[in-house]
C-alpha cells in the first residue's frame, strides 16, 4: 500500500496488518513527508503530504 500526496509523490509505502483485531500500518523505509489520518484509524483512508508540498504550505501560511 502506498500513501501519496496530492501531487502524486509517494509519502510512504507499507502494509496494513491485523494486530489485536485492529488494522495497523507497518511502514517500509523512510517517511518522506507527513501522514494525514483524517480522523480515521483505518490506514486505507489516510492521505499524505510530501515534504515539498509541506514546505510550500508552510510558506503560504507564514505570508498570512
């Protein structure tokens, strides 16, 4: 499973596994941004924000 940014870059790859009858997300490799959980504990509903888009958003927020 891949969690991607709106721009299409992969933020992180991993797999959803069951632990204690709950879905958990095991990451493979390095996290390349931020995982946005969207108020959900289900990893399939999560989205991501890559480092580059996160920097752009931070710069825009500082301008306001």
